[in-house]
C-alpha cells in the first residue's frame, strides 16, 4: 500500500488520539497534499517544525496501528466480505435465490 495512502487511512482511524495541531498538519500534508512550506505558512510556523511534527506523528500512527491493528482488521473484514459475497453469488444460481438475495443484502449492509 502506498505510504501516503496508508498514512491517510491511519489518520482517519487514529487522528482523534493526536492533538488538534498535529491532526491539522497531517490532514493538510496527507489529505490536501500541501507542501511543507505551504503548511508552515498556513500554520505560521517554520518548515522544520512542520517536518518534525509530520515525522513524529508518522511514527505515532504506525505505533498505534502495531498495537491496535484497526487498519489490518478492516482490511481482513473487507476481504472476508468479498469472499462471502462471492460464495453467495455462486449459491444464487441454485433454487433458493430469493433467500440468497436476502443474505447478500444483509452482508452488504452489515459487514
């Protein structure tokens, strides 16, 4: 998974555990794709300070993921959901397609 994309997901999952300033800077960097200079100007701080916050928070978010594993659990859940839907599609060709359709709807809505 691309690092910027991964960090954006981790920010969504664990962003509330960061300070408002950290979250704002990471959001500008990873989600809005601003440069360090642009963020420094917006936050009225130095480019080095922005760089340090991004590096420190990068490490923090990876540590949260290694301990809690929310992103990995979400990926696993999505994979399981895809497998279940694939199996249901195979069963839907049988005689009980109405029931299979209801189960399929349940899987899509709840997993």
